[in-house]
C-alpha cells in the first residue's frame, strides 16, 4: 500500500519511480534490509525527536546510534524521541513508516553524515511496506533537508 501523500511528493521531485512496495513488513532496520536485499547499514532510518517541544526529524544509517553529546552540540538539548503513541499525530506517519518526504514544512529534516558512505540508501516510503532507493544527494533533494549533521556513533570504520 503506497502512501499517496509520499507518492505525490516524490512525483513532484522526480523520484516516484524509486518507490518499492514490499510483500512483507519493513518496520525495522532488520526487516527492511532483508526485504530490500541490502545491508542493515544502508537502511536510512528516520527518527523523530523533540527539540524545544517541537518535532525534528533525523535520518541516519541503519547501523548508527544517536550520540548524546553530538546531538546536544547540534540541537542544544539532550536527545528525546517523540513518544511512539504520538508519532503519527506529530509527524504524520505511523511508526515503522516514518519518512522524510511530505512532512509538514514546520518539521525540519536533517540527514546524518553516516549515510554519505553509501552509493544508495533506503528510507521508508510512508508506510511499513514501502521503501525508496536514493543516493544520499538525491535524498537531500527529495526530502528538502535543512542540511547534514553528525549526531551518530557506532558506524565509523
């Protein structure tokens, strides 16, 4: 089931042909990598945080974990995720399908540098059954990201 809002958004950016609909759920990094046929690191996980009580999206490589001190240096607060039961209300997508496409313009989208090491990354496509294959530069354009940040650990060589 393709999310119509995301489809229209990606059509407007010229990337609608990059959406893949999967037969099985891809609600976790592990499930997504299995369905897509890539490494877990190449999954672009989209996480939603609260910064000054407002949502902020950070997209990072599947093998990255948020580094509290790096996050605080970037956003001037400790990392605090949007509560799972409020994700759909605040972000517009269900957990497992959160993506950086077509979110409300008031929600900034940041991309973590952990994804720049890959030719392609695979963020969710607005549902637990869709993904989008993009280069990091295409992801930046398609998401209208504010910019790149460095808030992850665990992925470095």
